[in-house]
């Protein structure tokens, strides 16, 4: 009996707008290449049947190769732009998460308007802000506890603040 893969995606479109944009862009590029090639071949076959256009055939073959090379370059440029709009944001998200890992909670992911993955950036920014708020709350309780210990407050008061600090930590994080 095989165990079912629990990490398998259940939705075909995870980032619907992004995925549809790439599918449409690359699909149009592929259709353009197919149409250009098809018309070029059709025209070459039709012209090759006529004796008077026999000297035009090498030109048409060269033109077909040039069109295909141009379309290939266009598709490569489109892929470069598309990958940049994904790769750049992923790089920035990774950089910010690395900074957060080092303990700096003042950073934010900032993306350009045309970039993709704004939803991921927003979630990372919300997470960092939430961590910042929680750490600030714990810091304030710890500073109050430290102040009371320095002022030699009654043992019960310090113990109560220490318990509050432990409860706060337990409520904030699941470890």
C-alpha cells in the first residue's frame, strides 16, 4: 500500500494571473513561430512548382531561416524578461529572509510595480511586522522585570512578571 504524497498541489493555478500571463505570452510566441513556418513552407512549395520562380526558392529558404532565428531571439528575450520578473523578487525575498534570520526585524521586501510575487512579498512583510510586534512586547515585559529586580521589588511581584513573560512567549510562538 503506497502512502499518498501530502505535498502534492491540489490547484492547477496557484498564482492564476501570473501563470495565465506566461501561458498566454509563450503560447502566442509558439503560435507565431508555427504560423510563420507554415506560411513560409506553403509558399515555398507553391513557388517551387512553377519553373519561372525556381531561382527565388533559395531566397525563401534563407528568409524562413531568418524569420525563425528572429522569432527564437524574440522568445528568448521574452523568457529573459519573464524570468527577471520572477527571479528578482525571489532574490529580494531570500535576501530579506536572510536578514530576518540574523535578527534584524526592520527590513521589508520592496518590489517594483511590474514585478511578480507581490503577494509573497506582502506575506513576508506581514510576518516580519508581526515578529517585530511580538518581540517588542516580550522586550517590554523583560525590561520591566529587569527594572523591578534592580529596584529590589518584592519576590512575588518579580515572580508574577516572570510568569507573565513565560505565558507571553508561549502564546506568541509554537515551538
